[in-house]
């Protein structure tokens, strides 16, 4: 099927305006189910690509436009550089002209590692660290606190007025938990692995002789039970019948050296040797310290649980990195604030500083405001900078990507957005619209794949794929302005754009019979943004869980309800802390 913009010229005379092409020309696209698609896509506009699932939307947007836009950009780089980058194969298309360098913001961004936080992924933390390096009240090596001074920004040595000590305050880099500012106890992760004592004796009906103390069976010589017997622990009775004093020896007994006769169970050889008693907890800690590979870790990890690092309180920062203060607030305190509260606090900083520092403070604070504004407009003001990035929802991670794209102030780039409305509450849609408008204003182009008519109606031009999915799709069935597509009888989405059609839904259950098939009742502790609560979910009914982004929907269902049901199936009690 061959389609062009209304005013397009023959292929030998492409659309031009003042010597510049105005549209990407796609000819003969055959990626996945696309059937030799010919289409012109306006540049410097928002172009929506619609269609039923499987109709070929993503094949056109990602498989052709993004794949070729990114591949051709990489082809322009040196061979040395290209060798170190993953390159996509050439898309199956006869001809593709005037495609800019392309960036794709995927529907499901990759899950970041444990060292990534909301602060690092948005780069807001970089500015906050600069604030605490340049604008803080620093502490001398003897513990005396100094007033904020311009000497820090000048790179000059500070002199303590109390003790006369000369010192250099920490730089912004030295306040990073990914560098020298990391807490030495947890290596900047905020968490530590500690022994979970509930796993050491999984079956307390067994005696120690029968293998009740599991680490002694799998991580240490079994003769530890012989040493425990010599220390006064009964090893021939069920573990549950031991006294508290006997259990204390098993779990935390001293590293006592014992001289005893040892016989090898395999060879029968015997001899006198000195052995040191390893209690059950230390047995695991010793094994963990010696782990060198994944296989070794698997042997140990079943006895471990993760806990907040007590040395840094989970802040990931060393004591020196937690020392600088602005208005009595430490870097760790600032990272625990929500972005909304942190932004208000940042606004107050310049007025608290000496007159000669105000100009510098305003400049740093303006950088923070410029980075935070889009995140706030996209509805992410409830997040804290220390929130682990891997705990963010898909929608939250995608909005972080969008905000970063606007902040980079690119021009001449093709942005391919794959269902950016996913995970967005209707109240957050306006922030997304603002991001797209800013990208276009900077001279970029947007191709938008989505099903949400609220987002699609913002498009300057629409291309609809179909008519159905798979083999029955892969064609352009309608294109034009939103008004054109809404009025096109070939369009499947036109009626929803115009409001002439509405969603068909099944008959709903009567409210009085809602719980006639029973219910699932769940009580939770606090986790992320979800506060302790009790919920009742009817069985045999379709239950919707809704709320603004970040309100706790995913946490409630995927991190509380599902693990709880799985534990119940296994016959275990589940408690989510």
C-alpha cells in the first residue's frame, strides 16, 4: 500500500522547505508483518502511530525508523568506535531517506543495578553533592564546625578557628557513595548481609546428632557437634528441648580451642588434633568471607538475609560524607526528602549564606531547579533521591528517561516513544504533553506509538496500521491529521478519537453479591510508599487497583499480595516488612 503526505511530490522530488526535507520517506518496509509499506513521516512534528496490538506499529517505529536512524548514526562514527558498540542489522526496507539520528524511549526500560538510585539516575544527586561541597558548614578533623566560606570554591585550605587545624573539606566526588564517600561497612550499598538465625535450625525436632544445625552439616566439619557436646550441649535430644543456655552456645558460643581425638569417617584414620569451635553463626560468616564464586555464594546465601547497614543507617555514605551541613541538614537527610520537599528546601538555601556566597548558591540552586522541574511536572515529586532505582515502577523509570531527554536540549533528533502513557495516571498526562512540546520546540521530531487517545490527540499527524493483527495487519489503513483520521471510514480508531464510539464492557456484578464467592484478606506492613493497611479482595470478580503514579499499586499487588499467595500455597507464613 503506497501512501504519501497530501502535498508530497514524486519520489524523485521529495518534500522540501527552504532547502530542507520536511518528511522521512519510507519505501518498501518489510520488517516483521509490514507489507511493503510506503509512507512519509513529517519531521519536526509529533507523529502518532496507532493500531490494534500486533498491527505493525512497533515494527514501523522501532524496527524501521529507530533501527535505521541509530544504525546510520553509528555508521558515521569511526571503525575504532563502532567495534566497541552493539550495532543493529540493516532494516528490511527498499529505501529510507532523511531519517535523523534516532533515540528510543522504550516501553519497559531496563531495571537498574543496586547502586542506582532515583538521585543518580536523574543526576539530581550530582548537583546536591555540589551544594554540600561548596555551600556547607564543614567539620575540621578535630570535630569543630566552621561557617560556610568562599574558600571552599576557591580550592583554598581551611583553617579551624577553634584549634588551628589546616584541612581540605571533601569535594563533590568525595561525597559520592560510588566513590571515596562510600560507607566502608556496606561499600556504599546501604545494605549488609547478616546471618538469619531462623535458617540455622530449619527442623528443631531433630537432634544435633541428626543434623539439626544445618551450617555444621554443609559448611563446616561435622565434628563441631562433638565439640559442642564437650562444651555441655546435649546433642542427642530434639533441638527444641535444649535450654536457652545450650542454644546460646550453639548459636553464639566462644571460639574455644579444644584438643580431641578425630577419626576420618571415610578412611578410618584417627589422631589427636586441636580444633577451634565455630558456632553456627560464625560458621556462616566465615564461609561468606571465603566466597569466591557464584557456586560458593549459593551454598551460603540460604543462611543470609539483607539488613539496613547500621553503620550508615542505609544512607550509603561514610561518616566524613555525612558531616557537612546546610541549615543543619546533612547530605543523607537531603536524600531522604521527597523531591517536592527537597525543591522547597533548595529554594531557601541562598538566603542563609554570607552575602559573597549568594551568587554562587543561586547558580547551583538554579541548576537543581532546572533538572527537577520536569520530574515534578511528570508527577514524580513523591520520590526521594535515595530511593533504589530498581524499586521504581516501569512508568516511573520511563518518565525519568523523558525528563532527561528534555534536559539534554538536543536538536535534530528523532525520538521514538514506545507507549509513554504506560503507567501514567490521567492526572500525569499533561506533564508528558509538556515534555513532547519542549522536544519539538528544540527542533526535534517525535514518533509516538500508543493506544491512549488522550496522548494520540496531541499528535500533529497520525498513521494508523492494520486493519488487524499479525498476517492480517502490516498496512497503513489511514493517515492524516487527527481530524482526517477521525473522519476516515477505513480507520479503526477514528470513532474513539471523535467520541462517536465508546468502549464495550461486560455486565458488572451487583454490589450486594460482590463477596458471595469469598474474599482474600491481607494485612501489610509499610513498604516503599504503601503504609500499613488491610485490604479485602473479592474472589471470582475483576478487581481494579488504581491511584496516581507512585501511590503503591504495584507494591501492594506484586510485592505484597503475590508473594503472600505463593507463600500460602507452599504452606508458609509470609510477612512483608
